[in-house]
């Protein structure tokens, strides 16, 4: 096996297995930083040995066994100079674990709980949002620091620092590696869902840069969502978020034109929507609703996305139902952005004047002062009412406000077309 | 990236309950790791048909495909970051058959062109 081929294979194995590996080790050593180091050691061993020996039949088990041996070796040799190893020793002492068999058994139990603990820890409220995103992609998504940095268009050193600092914060706060129950679990999951959706959105409509979408980030977020749905199957909002992401991702191909320019929902060729993902999304939505989640924020948004997914043509869209769903969303989490979306739906259901009335009430909202979609939506509604001069001015304003090159071009074109 | 894996084997060979259980577990594992997004098994060729276009002429033949050494038995669809990841899942699938399946088994791993992230 060539070194390159082995490295590619190891890359794939790492993506598949690293989260469970780190999660299983973290429960034993109690600290995700130490767990990640042990997992990395096993990865290094694989990189050394697999080019010679070939990829083992069960690579995940190989990595786990190697990492376990490292943990036990460190313990045996009594080389506990640094803090991490002291910690490892103490944890094992407290559990009165006589290394090999019991340690092995301890890791093999509760894989699901370990993973859930890992994602809850990575998204812990003591961390900043940026740190949560980086740590989640790294520990759960199996991404390298380099890949995360590229995805978010920031220097590698920035991500490295974020991750180091996050691990330090978690250790200092003595965040326990465990799964809380009941209401606390739901509350902690909120933070996880927020992080996953943030990653998705950064891919779905990149806030900065030359490309309007970065599909790899959408895929990473979807994968995290799907994993989460298996880990917390009774949580309606988890399925709601998965439904929302699956349905939105189903449009990825259709929402970018041949020149990389954005194509808006109602102008998309629906034949290019991905029906595998739509089917998965509708199934996840049904699951969320069956669990009583019909009025959760993600499930509501998924229900809105589903209205579009079910319409074979833009004209068939059930805008009245979308307005009703936005009414529900506005009550649940009142926000000017939701209001703006509700205005769009109102405009489609009951005419542009009805939409404009709501949009006009938002123009003085300080939260939307720099938000390019406000003048963009207002421009659309004004254009439909035949007020072209005002519409042009709004599109120009929107173009000045957006950070995204592709979106700016689209807005300029809209203004020029009037 | 989206890959379809197409499983080919001898027609008529039936998996044992032990193998079915093992493959089921593997499928659940792939789903729980967010990698598998669809799968399915195909019925016997006796229930199918073949349609062929040759020299401008269409012929339809009912199954079974008695002349075929191998037929497609099933497929799975994976959403993964690389071809290697699809290969890793396929290796695990084949691995599950060792000792529980007496026939040859071939899996074709093909990237799907309707990948949501392609064709942008």
C-alpha cells in the first residue's frame, strides 16, 4: 500500500471514527483535551503502521485499542509529570479501575451517551459561539484545523487559538462530561442546535467571500444533525432542525446559477431540487410533529420550508399557510428578521401592499439597520407596486450593505432591470 | 459527496438471519454516523425485466436473467467527504460477510452526479 493511499484511507477512517474515539476516551479521562491527545496519538500510530501493514479489517477498533493502550501505558509507566496525566491517573484511581479489561469495558459501554456528552461539552454555554463552532467541527465533525480555517476564511492560527482556549476554558470550569436529563438536556441541546444551524447557514449563504454557498459546510452540518437525531431521538426539535436542513440543502444545486450567481427560491428550476433530501426532510418533519414539536422554532421553520418543497411550481405555493406558520414563529421568537420574512409571505398571499405595510414598520428598527435583506425585500415590494424609482434606490442600498460579492451583483442587476 | 454502492452477487443466494442481522447493524451504524442516507434491496430477476436498445430496435425480455453470472442485489447511498470514506463503509460491508456468505460478492462504488453540492 502506498503511503499516499494509506494516508487517504486513514483520513476517511478518522472522519468516520474520531468522534466516537474521542468521546469514549473523554469519559474515562474526564477531559476532552486529554482525550483528543490520546486519539491523535493513535492516529499517528496508524500513519506509521498502516502503510506497511495495510488498513486493518476493523480500523475503528484498531484505533480504539491503540488509544486505550496509550492510556494504560502512561498510567503503568507512572510518568505522570504533567497535569493531564495526573488527571488521567486520578480518574482511573477514583474509579478503582484495574487497567486493561475494565478500562476496555468502560469505553465500550454507552457509546451513544459518550457522543452526546461530547457534543454537549463542545457546545457548552461557558464557551463563546465561535469556540463552540470550531470545537464541534473539530471533535464531532473530524475536521482538521486547516479545513475549519478554510471553511470560515480565517487564518489557521486563529482557529488553533480558539480551540486551545476553548479546551482550557472547559478544563478550568470543570465542566463534567455527562448527559443531563429532562429539561436540562433540552436546554443544553438548544445550544447544540444553534451551533449546528449556524454551521449550516454559513455554508448555505456565506456571509462573506466570493462564493455565495460553501456546500461542504452544509454537508458537515447535515451530518452533525443526522448524528444528533440518532443520539437524541426523543427530542422533537432535533428532528425539526434536521428537517429544516435537509429541505434547505435539497435546493443547493438549484440556487446557484452557472456563473456562481444566486438564484432565488421562486426562480429556481424545481426539477433540480434533490428529492432524496426532500423525502428525508419531510420524514424528519413528520417525526418532529409526531413528538409534539409542531410549535418549536426549528420545526416551524421546517414546516415553512416544506410548503415550498411540496409545491411543484412556484405558483402552487401555499402562501396562506406560510403566513400562518410565520405568525406562529413570530409569537414564539419575535424578531425583526422573522417579521421581514412574514412580510414577504404576506406580500405573496395578500398582495404587495400588505407586505410593504409590515416592512415599512421595520425600517426604523435598529436591529435591521445594516441588514441588506430589508432594503432588498422593500425593493421587491415597491417594484411590484410600480414604484420603480424607490425600488431602484432600495436595491442600490441593499447592494452597498451586503458583504457577499455574488449577492451584490444580483442586487445591482435587479435595480438595473427596472 | 454522494456515492451509490451497487452490490452484485449470484442470483438466488439467500443471506442467513445472522448475516441479515449483521448487515442491519452496520446500516444502523452508518446511519447513526450520518453517512448513509438511503438503501434498498432488489427482488429476484424473475420479477423484473430487461429492456434493450440495439441497432435502433427496442426489445423487452422478462426475467429471470438466467444467463447472468451476477445480478444487482441491492444498493446503498452514502453522503461522505471523500471516495475513501465510501470505500471504508464498503469494506465494512464486505467484512460483515466473511464466514457468513459462501459466494463471491462485488460492490461497485460510484459517485452520483445528482450530488446536491455538484453542478453549482
